[in-house]
C-alpha cells in the first residue's frame, strides 16, 4: 500500500494540508450513524413524549450546527463554506435510530468530516436527550457512505438499512 498520511509532514509532525493549488469543485459527502436503544426508548422518541422535547428536531439542529463548526472541533480541518447540510433521522423499530447526514460545498477540499461530525453529534444529542431513561444506549457504526468531487473522485459504500454492520 503506497498511501501516505496527508496530515503528517516528512518529519512525522502534524500539519494542515496546503490546498492552495487545488481546484474548486462541487463536493458532497454522506455519512451515517446508528443509536441502538431499548424498544421503550424508541417508542418514547416516536411518541414525542420525551421529557427534554422533540428528540429528532433537536438532534437534526445539533447535527447541522456541528457540521458548520467542524473546523473548530477537528484540529486540522479547513474551514469551508457549506452550501447545504441535511440530516434524516429514521426510527427503525424495534430498537434503533438511523442517522443519515449529507453535506455539500463548492470548495478546494472535501466535506467528509462535516458529514461525519453532523451524524456523530446528532447521535450524541439523541443519547443526551434520552439518557435519563436509557443509559445503556449505544452509538454504533458511524461511517462515510459516499463522497464525491475533487481529485479522488467518487467513493461509495452500501448504506445501512437500519442495521449497523460493524
């Protein structure tokens, strides 16, 4: 394998990648995550009766906000101007939520980290909002599903179908 780590210089020190010579292209990334919980917890979320409010609406907003702040959370990420961030939160009975995030931009660098951050923070928000009734929830299988644009082109894997395939 001839792959190199782009965030490490020739001396092994962390560095931010220089994207100044790269072309601006339309870029898109899709990521997913799963939150596995007790069936009663999923029923509580679906009923809208969670004590902290609308779990899906709050998680969706948290994921979007997190995508917009990815460069503040991940030390070597470039700040980018996102053109779109979408999150779908899908109840998958009996015991899980499937989170799918999509991020887009017209930039010199990709949006994989923004999509992954959105899915991760949405999952953490679900945990936070429901931990009082289910501390045993698990966040599973956060992963990149698709990435397009830029020099490396298209990467695509099969999306989960309400089953984390870890």
